[in-house]
């Protein structure tokens, strides 16, 4: 994955949305190790997707350096509220 992103970074890509499809919609937490590796080995702005289950996941993503996250089912299932998101942002 990192090699793929690095190749495109050399061509001028600055932003990447990375979705762990094994976790997408499962509410089982995010792939922090994968996202951290991408951030350590590239200079892209990373938007994480897949597995967000709670505000704790979003706080961890922010701490490792993600520039954003896609939150879907966690909002639909009322695990995260828009008010909580406003406070984090």
C-alpha cells in the first residue's frame, strides 16, 4: 500500500483517502497501524476510512496525524453525534 501511495506522491498526489474495506461498515475500530505507516513513510494528507466506531477512534486518528476521517455507520447507529464531531473539529 505504501509503495503504491509513494509512486503517486512522486507524480504530485497530495491527498489520499484510504479505506480498509475489511473494516468498512463493521464498527470494529480503525486500521491505525496502516495509517501510521503511510504517514511515516510519505508526506501525503491522509483521510482515513473504514471501521470508525466511536469518538475514541477519531481521537486516535487525529493523534497519529490523519487530516480527516470518513464517518458513516457510527453516525447512523448513533455511536457518534454531530455535536461530538463539532467539538473535535
